[in-house]
C-alpha cells in the first residue's frame, strides 16, 4: 500500500563515524488535547521532517565481522577473579557464557583484555551491529556490573588491523564506562558528579592510586561548567564548538578530588550540567561528565513539578494527525522518527539492511511536567500496513534510540512502536459478552463468581501446552503458538484409547481460570527460522520451521504489548493482537477466565531498557552508593513508590483489563512493589470489573531493599494486614492475595526436593501437618511458626508452580523411584493425585501447575544441548544419567513440553485427577469460595497426634488429618488426607488409621482411589492399608 503525506527520502548510508544530520524543523503552536496538562503541542506537517538513517546518534549503525577486543581496567588493579559474560543479538542470539580474559594472570599497564573473532563459527548468525557484556566475579553474580552494549558503529572508524578495541573502565554505580581511544580512558577522571540539592553539585575524582597519596588521586586542577539545552544538541558538531561558550555557567580551580559546585539558580533537569575538567595529573587532557539528578527524584519539588497525571502518554493517532508525548524531564533533547517498517536494519535476515533504517525525524518540544510532545498533521493510521516510530533521547546516558514504553503494539523484537488505533480494530465475535461477567447478565460467557476463592486456576505456558509432537492440530496451526493454545477438538490416540489434549484437557477438568506465564513483550528474538537458519516472516506449513529460543518470559521489554514469539507472524504488530484476543475469547467460551502473570518488579536489562534511556535512574531503586538494589534477584528492582512508575503500572494493568478483558493478575516477586501502588491498582481495576482477582508472590528474592522510609512492601504479611478488601468506596476494594508458600512446603517439602506431609522423610515433623491443616482452612501459617493471615479470599493454595519441580517429580523422587532414575511410579502418582485434590478442596484460591494431571516430568537427557551447561541450582542428577529440572525457564521444549501420550499411558490416574476438578465444581457454591467465618468452622479442622477427641493415630507421627465443613444447607462434609505412612523403619506400607464420626451413611463426594457410592459408619471410620489418599464424604 502506498504511503501518503510524509516525504520519504532515500540515500546511501552514511560512512561510519560521521554524524547523521537532523536539522531544525518548522513549528507552530496548537492547543493540547486529551487529558494533557502540559501546555501547547508543537504541530508540524507530514513533510517537514528531516530524512535520516535510524534516529540520530553520534555515529551510524555498522556491521562488523572482524575482531573485537574488550579491554578492561579498574582503579584497584584487581583482576584475578574478574570475568566477562558476553552475549550477542542476531538469529542465533544467545549467551556465550562466562569467559576468562586472555591475559588473566598478566595484566598490562591498562588492565586485562579478551579478543573475540566474530568470523569464528561460534558467532555465526549471532550478531550484526552490536554485542553486550558484563564484568563479574568468577562463579557468582554477586557484584556484577550493569549491562554494557557495544555498538560497532561507534568504533569502526578507529579499527586497526581488522580489530575494534573497546576500552572499558569501572564507572559510577556498577556501570562500565567505554571509550574509543585509549588516551581518553587512561589517567585520572571525574568519577562522580551528582546533584545533592537543587542548587548544588558534588564532584569526586578518581584514578589509579599507584604510589600517590589518596588526596592526589583524581584531583581536579580546574573546571568549567556548561548548561546545554535542546538547542545545543540540534547544532552540527562544528556549530557546537562555535557556540559552546553561549552555554557557559561558571568556572573554578578547586585543586581537590572532592568539591561542590553551587549554581546561581535552581537546577533545570532538562539541561545537561556538564563539568569539563583538567586533572592535576595531566592538565593537557580534558575529562567531562554530566551531573546526575538521582538525588532530586524523591524531593517534594521534583514530585510537584514533574509528575504528569495525564493518561495520554504515547501516541494518539487519528486520520488527521498523530500526537506523540513522552515523559523525559531529564532529557536535553527528544526526537521522534517515523518509519514505514517495524523491522530495524540489523535484524530482518540477520544481515544488515540499511534501507530498513530509513525514516523521517522530527524535533519534539518540551512542555510542562517533563513531557516532550509533537503533533504531526498527517494521516499516519493504516491498520493494514502500520507506520512505526521510535524516540531518540539525549541525556546523561548519551544519545539513544528507544521504543516508547507506552507503546501498545510493536514490530519484530519490540524495537519500534506501531501507530495503531485500537478502537478501529476488529474483535472476535461476541467479544463484548466477556465484559458482562461482573454484571452477571444472561448473555455473559463467564460464569458468576462472588469471591476470588471460587477460582480453580490452571497455570500454563503458551508454548509448553502444545509444543510436543503429541499435540496435533486439526487446522495446521504451528505448535507452541497462540493459535495452538486456543484450538479446541485436538486429541491423541494410542491403541483403543483417545484422549483430549491442549485446551480441551483444561476444560474437561472444570478449571475456571487459566493463569498464563508472561505474554507481554519480552526481551528476546521472536523470529522463527528455516532449517538453514534463515528467518521467515510468517509461518508456512509446507516449510520446516524452527521455533525461537525458549524462555518463560520473565524478561520484560514492552509492558503493554503482546509478545510476538507465539504469533504466527511476529513481524505484523496486529497479528499477535488478534490471535491473543481470539485465545481469550475461546477460553471464555469454555467459561474460563484468563489471568496474566505480570512482571513489574524488574526489567531484563536495566541499562538497555527504555525507561533508563529516557529518564536515567528514576524508575529503579539505588542505594546510597548509587548501585542498583536487587530485591528482584536479577540485578534491578523498580522504584514503584515514585509517582510515574506507580502510575505506569496502574495504567498498564487497566490497559490489559479494558482492551483484552483480562480477569486477573499474578504479580511476580510482589514483595518488591509498594502497598500504595497495589491499592491504587485495586481501586482502578475494581472500576473496570469487580471480579478481577489480584495475587502474587508475597516476598522479595533476596530482601536487599527496605522501603520502610517510603512505604511498606506488598509482602504476605501486608496482604492480610493492609491489602484486604475494604469495600467499593475504600482504598483497596479488590483484595490482594498471595501464594501460601508455608502450606505448600508443609504439604510436600521445600522446593529443593525436601519432605513434607505427603512424603514424610527423615526431617518430617508435626509442624508440617499443622501447616497443611492451616492451608486447607485458607490460612497461611502454622500454629508453631509464622502466622501471616487467615482470609481464604486472599490465600492461593498450591502444591507446585512453574519454577518448582512438578508435584509428580517431587513425589517420584521422594516416595517413588527416588534418586536412581526418572522411571515412573504408581505410588508417586497416587501421592500427586491426593495432594492436588486436597488443594482443589481447600478453602482459598486453588492453584495447579499445568501438566500435573498427566504426571508431567521435567527431565533433561544427556543429548540435550544444555546438559553440560545447565545451572547447578536448577536440577538434581539422577542415577540413570538424566537430570531432573526445577527452574526450567530456558531449557527448551524437550524438558518443558507436555507429552500427551502420558495421558493415554496413565489414563486411569488422569481420570482420578479429573474427578477432583469435577467434584470441586459440583460443590463449589455449597462449601467453597466463601469467607473465613461463613465457609467453615475453623475449630473443626483437626489434625492427628494433637489430642483431638475422636481421632487416633496408629503410626508414628501420624498418617493423616481430617477436617469438616458445613455447607449452606446444613450438611457436613468431611475431608480426609492421608500422606505416606511413616514408621520407625521409614516408609511402612501398612497400618490403620481411624476417625471418630457420627454413625450413619455417608456419600462419597470424591475419593482419589476412585471409589464411589456411599459408606456406612458405626462410631468411627477406619482406613486400613491406605496411604496417599484424599477422600471427601457428605452426610445425608
């Protein structure tokens, strides 16, 4: 389709190292629109931009196929344990892992280096215009640097003998400073420059001490301070030199390595306050650094002046104009570049294609509250063939091209935002009927729920469910995609047995919610490839196509964009949108809500993320020394207590709830987030749909950050004490729940293959039984340990989840075949059915890891590509030469996929599992899904060996526990859970256990052993020879 309006000028790519020119643009004032409070929006016509390559940087993109030398220096000359971790982009992009320096034990006058030959087969298909690295300590991630991106175009002009050299030095706050020339990296330098108040900059010098006194290291002889604004950065390189003194502010000769600079007026964050210093060590060399604004972010002044409360950040387009708004108060210059394609020059076929970098660049204007904006008076809407855009930000991070963090759709790999009007997109048939769920209209596709603990949640990864060859599409859908996940009617047959697979497997067990592992846009390569390694633009069923590299998706890139790796055509921004919406609609047809796993606590790469490139250091927590804190466990954590981060999260959640009709959110490492943000989310989502559920992991990964000074964290304790539902007019109308990790561990043992109630080992104790009783009661804690809270509407009960061993694997290892092999065990299957059934009949949100119903194994065989490189904490070795995998986040389909032939092989046990789901659904409104006081009598939850009347234990430490529930018709239900019978000989298989009950006839509601009908009881009921059983009886 021919593009109209914008003038597209095509030219040969610039020679590497030359500046890409983007001259001034004409502009005229226009009133703001929407919710904007940021003043006038600069308006330009579609043809008044300046054609360029990719948005302006100080160098042109360039490929490199020669050698790259990473030359590393630190002031302490400490290199013995330093290592590089290197990775690359491209078709086969992946980590190359931890590598030693070439001169590891013989550092020279600069430091240590490692040479990489990109023409080597190791790098084939892995890189085009850049590579990345971190500096770390051997064998640990502790003390690692932040990610450092090496863009080859910055260095090619200085290449010698087919080698690029990157001079890298330790910088501020864990960053690595890189230089093209060795002389620029050598000697003393400005180590830090940061605002400590709105009128004061503190400067420190650094360098290698050698034999010098500490006071001499990094001493600044003299400096000049400049304040550069957008007009300076719009000048050519020659004009910047000519007009530089127009931006001069002050000068001094401190002759010190630590001093303050006092401004004459309050700082303006949109100016680059740049210190140009001559160091005392060598006054002929000039070193420069721009002052950081980090210390000002939490001041009342910054919050008042630079918090934007509008909801129109991003791109708002009509057929008459497109308005771009981006919050970047500490950027000195902002530009927007419009492209005809969503595919950057360096990633389409793995070979550099400069034509894909051609675009038209416009200058943005700074408005109020830190918002930069521009209106282009042209029709940029074309849903059949969208336009795309990026921003280019110039700030303390340099000049960087970024994707809009508020983008709602992107091209391949999330690099360019798409200009789309979602109001004009075609939705699936009867799409609006999903919205009726909270009104309980007769036309609603989703059944009525009045409480979160009416939900039975099935956790699934889009790819895992259908990736195996035993999942067979009836429509030629590619395995592991949205379309495959959505497809009904698929089966697998062997002999005389045919079983349902995929979507129908979930539906037949009567789960009423599916929690999807992350499906927002992730930092990965979304391209599918042919057998020869070439990428394909769309899946063609007649071709052999390889899926992209496997990942669970806990590596956020664009939070408001659907991930493309599961799309039939990841190059088209709207294909993934329509396929994901169809998935949601298809599951609604089955009465199943979709819950999204969201990861707002961290990003994949803090230095390379769009947030950091737009407003350095604002969106992430740092400590007093300027290092990123690590409550997430992956090297960074979001500063959700800051208004713009909090607001982003709330608006993002609302986007998914409104546009995609998402009915719940699971928060990854929720303890990193602050309580105020969770309350704001609760209130905003309640206004959209009161039946939306919110829950998460009520902990941090390492507890490294304490937010007491800024607000409490959304931990398990906070959920029950601060985030319970407080009514439609309260500040938390939707309760925020959390995973019952205490109950889970008590039920089966700690996640590293420990023992609990079901599998009793040498470390078994009565507390585990108590913890299981509390779990069945919707209570997180145990009477002899930490008691977090007792509200079933907030308690997510579970036996396993994605980053644990599967429940079956843990049972098999501890009560089945053990460490000797991965061979199957019927005892382990019985234990899996019983424990998962108990969770389904517990008070609380019942949560099941997908695949437990077919006794899914996560086993890595010796021929797996990752067998020798898998992280030691992610597996346990078995005696048969395989590895049992726990944290299988990147270990591929062979480990993670559902093998549907197991449903045929073990169909009798599947039917017992299925029966638990069906039975739960049949009694749901009667006894489950109500509040703590109404659902049951807590005093009637009984456990053995505690002197409870009517209960006796025949076996050491007790074989089982019992509890009773009263339904809404005054009928009692009795639940019995028997774990492994343990004797002094460890692991007895016999014995009996009895429970005192009223005499009469009882209906069997569910039995994990498969019994049905009724039983007659005199004064007690005796279990003889049974273990690993769950039984529910109802009195008539």
